C-alpha cells in the first residue's frame, strides 16, 4: 500500500507561483508514473502533467512553459512547480498513480485571484 499526500496549495494572485508536493508514504517507484490532475467546481477533472519513474514528463497544452514536474525518488516525492498562474486555474489539485489511477491523494486547494 502506498499513500499519496498533496500539499503546497494556497491563495496567490494572478501571475504568482506555487509549488505543489506529492509525498508518498511507501515506495513511489512502484508506479509507472505519477500524474497531477485538477478539478474546478462544476468542471470535469483535467490532466495537468505526468512524470514517469525515469523522469520523463508530459504537460497539458495550457501548462507547457509555465509548469515543471519533477521528482525525488529517494525522498519518494513528486513536485509541480507552477508559475504565472491564471485565475481559471483555480481548482483542487490531486496527484495520482498513472495510468491505472488506483491511488489518489486527498487534494490541495489552489486559488488564484485576479
């Protein structure tokens, strides 16, 4: 069993930055990849970024050039650095096992004011 715990959310102004952390209690390297999703009220869950065990990354088009996904395999932690945040990116952000999506964190709220 692996538990995923997100942290790092908060309230920032548009154009600000946040770094989200996905800490795994257990060996995160058993997963092929870790994904970051977000869900705003009344909207569908959206895939933001993924990072494989080896560190290869993918990003949603909206996140490219502003978000950076990286990991520390020794610390069993994945990070999502988010820069130049936009109000429409206000959502609860989750990390999950990918692609099976069998393990999820509880989410962390990110709010961006205009």
